[in-house]
């Protein structure tokens, strides 16, 4: 299967494109965002990487300016992982320039499929990307990041800037990217319109509460009008406030006890699964 078949996209306007993997039919299917700038283009998250995402970007014309010649010089392309979980980081190995938060840089560099929570089944991939492909073969490949991110860093695209916000809780290196001028938040799995997951290895409820308090502050200060999340559909500031507030209100002792049990089971299952798939 070609990259042009595997992926699909739609334009949200203002140089932002929403890309998805068509034949990965799962709640874990991540949104991939392409943000074009005057001096640099950025891909936010890369999906599973079962087909070449760079090939799709070039072949579909997404990296070509309107009216430009085909052989015109292309701008630098940076792939940014909002975190290293498999559904977001699987395609990072396909890019020459890769950025990730420092808390997860080492896990990515060693291809730690426990921390990437690699968990993929044949039933979720409804068309095999290549003959004989099986989910048990899938691994997040080790990638040496070329850019290590910290809270407050700014990724300069020329005519737009994305500010890095370290927002742990879902994972220890989760980030959001904030386009302050346009009041857009690329939120990864920090927040999306669904049940927030805090029971994976390296999830931490206390961190998540602090992160949700930061999200509420963004809304209160009028700094976010649109959220482009790591899963499901986009939403606005009012929904962001409600999702963050609801998480804080439910993060009591009962939630912590049940989450501890779920995390223990998830960790055991991931260790067993990834030991079976190790080379």
C-alpha cells in the first residue's frame, strides 16, 4: 500500500492540516498535525509510521507552496512528538529532525517499548500496510532526538511561533504547543474530548491535576480559543475548561486507588507483551 493510500488529510486553513491514518481504526488513532510556516514547517506527532509520512507530505503537495515550481527549495521540516506513546511516535524514525521533551528523550533514543506503551492488535489495522504484515511485528524504533525541548522553549516557524508547555500527567514528558498569536493549543494527549488516561506507566495524578490547573488558567486569561488534540475532534475554550475542571474534581482518593490498580495491570500486560515482541 502506498503512502497516498494510507493517509488522508483535510485543511483547517491558515497553514494547518489535519492528517490521519485511514486504515488504523481504533480509539488510539492519533491526529497528526502539519503546521506550515514561512521559514520552517512542523509535523506534530507522526502516528504509527507503517507507511512513510514524509513521502505522503511531499507526494500530496502539502509541503509545496501554491504557484511554486515542483523543484523549488523546500523549507526545513521538524517532527515534534507531544509524547512518545506508540500511536504518536511510531513514525519519528522517518524524519531527519526530531524534537521531544527531555523527560522522554532517553526512552525514545533507546526504543523503550514499555514507556511507549506499545499495544497494537491485528484487528485495529483493517488493511495491512504491506503483504504479510502483523501487529506483533510492530515496534517503536529507537530515534536520537535532534532537539530536546524544555518548558518555555519556542519553536520558530518564521511567521508563527509555537511555545512548548510541559504538561505531565498522562506521561512524564507530555507537552502542548501553544500558538499564542492565534490562540491555538496543540494538546497531544494532555487533553482531548474523551476520558483522560492517567493509569499508564509514568502517568501521575498529582501532575495531571497541576496540568489541568494550567489549562484552566489559559482559558481564564483568554489565551486559548481552539484546541487541536491528539485524538478525536477539535473543540473550543469552554469545552477545554470543562474537561480540565472535571478531571480535577474527580481526582480524589477513590480515583487514586482504582487508578493504582489499573496501572499495575497495564504495566504487567505491557511488560509481557513487549518481552514477547523483543528481537
